[in-house]
């Protein structure tokens, strides 16, 4: 059997990543070519004495093993019941599937039928009360819990938010309760903001770039008014008039890779107030969309240059004094790049790809019908995504299937070099029932991302050693 490794190059050296060891190893060019011949099942060249010695040393140190996982089981599987019955801490509540906007990339607005659709469904307060009781009873090991309000547009159901907060004060007596609302930012009023400030809410507001880009994708359902102008008005008002939100206020920005990348940066120059708040930036997820958001060559060039500037900023070669967009966009990536690998001896016989998170450990999503899902990012349609309901509680058996979704792809995952760096969870299977090949696309993207991570981490280490 072939060694379980992946080869790659930097400008400085040749390397292989050993999946068993979870380690990157520099090697000679001769050995690099030799290993590639093995992986490609080509005729192997005769090695020089020095290369043979190098290879023998690697074997003695446990590298280049052909060991593979024999059975998939996520290591957290045996703790699932404990997490679901004692350690819950975050609940996101879908108050409505209705919205006053019709954003082009939104799952509710335009998808291939495998995700949500806009409608007038609203959650009943009876369902919320049952869910809060489950959160209370199953969070015994946590001194605080978090409740998030989600949509659709949750501020369309502000009265329900108020009632939920009041009820939670009774249900969670003795625990600290944190509240978050994820909103499109167009329906605020001073009464709403006063209530949220008094109850220590975290605000997450959507703003997708400057006016011409934001309003291209984010539109009101029944008017031609500018969404951007409405949102930026409230952002500036919140920062000016509600100082208690200073550290509890964030912007969620979705980047459209078809647009001019530099225009996003210009937003932070034109509205410097945005440099004072937390920013979360992601590119459009078009996996379930009818319309695809293919990255342009211009976007790729400009975003790569911005990444270069972000690295220079990290190494204190330049400073983003008045515009933090690039650092917001790349900070998480760069932080990950400077982390070392947690070296192991080898993969256990029973293990699983790294993609899925433990249901109930970080978050839990409740839809309008009272059904629980691992998080709000996944589709509400596939039955595999449903891990319980407010009547019967959370199911360890169903949650285990979500956590071990990779079992269905055992033959593909067993040889994949991105096994330890896989980013695919149950969300990658949202469209699987309609298109069995859709998972292949997600796997290829995951491998590309992990290869980029390997190269990036290695280059960062090379720079640190200079």
C-alpha cells in the first residue's frame, strides 16, 4: 500500500505532509521525486546513497507509513450523550422564515430546492418555551447559556423576542443568559435598541460592501429604497448613541467574488466608523444556489495582493492605520497559518475525518416547526440533518449519524491526504439526495483548502526561521 502522504513545494524547499504523523517534513529533491513516483505508481528511479540514507532515517522515525483508518468513528461519539444531556450552551431560534428583504444569494430567496424558502411561517411561543426548558435541563454543567434570534428577519417578530427574554429570566434563574440577534439591520427603532441595550444583547448586522455592491444583492421586497442607506444609518446611530454596544456589535459581510475586490476596502475608508466594530467576512456560499458566484480573474488578483499586504501587516512591515478591511478578511487565515501541527504517532484504527463538529457542543438551531438541527448553516430539508424536536428532545442516535456522516464516503476519505484537515461536515451533503456527485465537488474544495493551508503554514515557518 502507498505511503499516506502528500507532497508539495515552496520556493525554498520540497516537503511531504505525513497524514499519520500530522507533520510536515523537508526532503531532498531526489527523494521528493521518488515519493511522487510511488504515489503515482510509476517506475521508481534508482536512489543515490545519500537519498537511501535519508529514506531509511524517515522510515526509522515512523514516517511514510501506509497505515490507514480501518473504521470511521468520530472520537467525540462516545461523549455525545453527555454533551446533549448536560453541556448545551447555545441555542439559535428561527423566529420566522419571512423577511422584508430579498437578497439574491440568500438560501430563502434562490436555491435549488435543497434549502429553505421564504414563507410566512412563524414559531409559536409554546415551541420556544419547550425549547428553553430543554436548554435549561440539558445545560447543567454550564453557568451561562446563549440564546440567539434568527430568521428570516428576526426583528419582524420583535414582540416574540421580548417575551422570550422575559421568560428566560425565570427559566434560567441562577444562570447568566447572553442574547444575540442576527439581523439585516433595516428594522431597528430606538425602542428596539433601548430594549436590547438594557438586556445586554450582541448585535450582528449584515452589510455586504459599499452601496453599489450591497444594493445589487440586497434588496427590499416591496420598495426600491436603498438597503445600504438604511443599514449605514443605523450602524452610525448605534455607535454614536449606544456606547454600551461598543464591544457587542458586529458586522457580517458576505463578499461577492464577481465584484471589484478593492471596492470592499473603500467602504472602510468612506465610512471609518466601521473600523471601530467587529467584522466577520465570508465569501458567498453558492453550493445550493441556482445562480453561481464564480470568482473573476480580477477579483483573484486583487484579493491575492490584499493577502500579501495582510501578511506584511502581520510581520509589522506595514500597518493598516485607518482601514482594517484586509486584516479583518485575512486575520483568521493568518492566525491559523502560524499555528504548528500537533504531531501524532499515527492514526488510530478507529477515527474519522476532521470536518464535523459535535452537535450540541457549540451551537444548536431550532426552526419554526420545533425541530432541532446542529446549526443554522445547514438545510432544514434532509432528514439526516434533524437531530431532535421540542417534544421528544435531542436524539443521541441521530446526532451520531450527523457526527459520522463521513462513513458514507469511507472509500474516498480513507486515502485522502486532507483527512486531518477536512472542512466538510453534514452541510456538504445538503444536496446529496438530488446530486450524488455534489459531495465530490465539496471534497475537491476541501483538499484545495488544506493544501493551501499546508503550503502557507510551511512558508510562515520558513520566514520565522530567517
